[in-house]
C-alpha cells in the first residue's frame, strides 16, 4: 500500500493512528523517505481514516538541525535503528495521558477470537507480554503486546502497535520493532469485548501449562502495579475489580513455553458470550470520601479504652476476608484479623469493641485481647487507623 493511500494525502507523509482510543496525526514529513516509510509500515495496523471532529492532535517525528530527532516535542540524540522503539514508547505514554480517567489500562498482551472475545494477559515489563502476543497471535487475533484498554461497558480498544522485541537479553531496554504483518499475526475482530484477565507466570518447572482462578484481592495486588493511571478513575478499585472478575476470573496462567498455551487462552477467550459481565466473584466497595482523619502516633496510654477509626482513604474493596485500601495512590492489603478490624472501625470505637468484633467474626482465642491490641497498634503505625 502506498503512503499516500494510507494517509489520504498526496505526499503520504501524514497518517492518522488510533492508539486504544486516542487518535493522533502522525507526521513523519521531517524524516528521510526510507525512515518515514519504515515507521508508517510498522504502524499500518493502527492506521485509521481521518475523523471529522478534529480530535487528532499532531504527533510529529522529525530530524532537527543538529541531526538529532524530535519525537512529540522532545529532542534527543538517537540512532536510526533505535528510533522506531522511541516512537512506540513515546506514543504509548502520550496516549495513556490522554485516556487517563476514562478507562482501565492494563500492561498486558491482548488476544481475541474471531467474534471479538478478548483475553488480557497481564505481566510486568520484560516478563512475557510481547512473546505471548508474537506467538499466540498466530492463532488468535493480535490486539496488543503492551496495553489492553477496557471501557466502562467492558469493551476493549485495540492497540495493534508494532511489537517491541528484546534483541539482546543483556540489554532489555534496547528493543527492535517488528510489524504484526511481518510476523504473520492475525488481525483482531473490529469490535472487541473482554472475556477474561489472566496474570502470566512463567516457570521452568511448569511441565504442563495450567490456568487456575486466584483470589480477587490477590490478583489486584499483582495487577495494580501493571496498570496505568488507575487512581485517576472514579471508584478505581471497584472498576478494576469489575474488570478482573469478568469471565469467572481472575486467573493465573502458569507455563514454561507460551506457545503451549494456545488452547487454554483460546478456550478462555471463547468462554463468554455476548454481553460478557462479571460473575461468581463478589466484593463490597467502600467509598472513602466520607472518612476523614489524619494519621496519628500510638499514644503512650494505648489500651482497650483507646478509641480509633479508619484513616481517610480513596476507596477500598473487601472480598473473601481480605481488604484492599487505596490511600491516595498507595494500595494497602489487609488480610484476616487486620481486615476484620478495619471493617469494624468504620465509626469511632474502642479497641475493646474491636476485640469483641474479632471474636464474633473469627472465634474465641486465649490471647485475643493482646493479639487485637498488637494488630491495632500496627494499623495505627501503618496509618490505616487513627486515634480519635
């Protein structure tokens, strides 16, 4: 396909890219023809027709007078072979900024069935996303190797960017971009919906790949660092829980070789019909806007009569006896007794009342008074509870 046909312009040096719902006018007119052609080829899967609404700000890649390269307003020195990855990284970051506050963005590979059922495979940088996209994308539609974006209605925005492949394991930040077409990856369906989310866990001792459900809060603790701009959402933990619980999830996919997982991932993607929605996993959401109170030190006369309450928080969820609290932008996981105490401290109460609540919930224990005292002291120190 000629560059002019891609962009709708005679020069063929400008094209419109859709990056998981953020559209950009990619302008490579300031590069030599070979490099401009390479970038347009790499991003061919993400090219779309220009819209009439004008919401397509420029993303300019050009050579500067010093011989350096300017990418989206930032000038830096780079070799031509490294430019495509720099463009990919910069475009992803800029798109995350634009979509912040509107959707759940997971650091994940996305694979889809012919009818649009999509599985998000979440993993940290350098731990298997691109390999999963490159190998599984030969059997399932390639959605992304980097960012899977889930809207409020659980629809998924595609991001069929070039795949960022590590060439030298000793230099994991140096990556080579490959077009999904050149790698023979299948095209994803035009309309995508979330089927399930699975956390990738590569293990050398995994002789046979396995897919198993995991606890919601456990999964959230894993996925939160592998998400972008989640605190910018309204009810961020509730939104994330809804995404992870889709398709009877969340799941952990354990494997040694990802290409052995085609059937498991395909079955997971096909498992949901139209209108995929969360089910099975339940949770309670807590709005932190009504809870005030700053952190306090543990008083010298701390004891059963000391009155405490939850410290202010953003939002929280409770599921299967575990609580996850978002304080500003920092998540805190509270298991077992700590969860019971936090749940009972929604209003000011004495530590002795928390002993009673713990006994009623967890059963009697000969050392319950001291155990609860120690746990409350820890929660005050961790700024989860405060003295009132």
